[in-house]
């Protein structure tokens, strides 16, 4: 399994971010080809040190090649382009394989 972990820093307007993210961005991202799962954090995030992000999203795929294909697709390009419309606090996107231990 592989996943995309998206860490959204605190935006300028949290209420506007939340509304846009859930009403506009999530439907775009859910159209990604080969997407197996999509989860988001709920409520406040606590960090053991440093500032905590506003929201964390995890998108699951079968493989890194499925992630690459999804991001290269028209749906992936649309979702990536949309991030600038609401992520005013900045965003970190991590692509990685995962395994159970």
C-alpha cells in the first residue's frame, strides 16, 4: 500500500478553509483514479512540539505507481491546481509506501 499524506498549515481564515475544503476540494480529490481510501483529521490537532497543522488528509492507493498515475491524470492536475484556492497557510505533501509492523 502507498499513501499521500497532506499536511495543511493553519490558514488565514479557518472557517473559509474548512468550508471550501469539504465542499469543493474533497469532491475533486475523490475523483482521483485508483484512490482506495481518503481520511481527514477531525477536531484540533495536537503536536508534541512546534506548531500543529490545521488539517491532515491521508489518501490511500495500492502502489506508488498508482499515486503517480493519479497525480498525472486530469483529475489529479485539477486537485493539485485547486490547493492554491484555499491553503493560504501552506501545505506539505508526502508520498510514501506503508506497511503494517
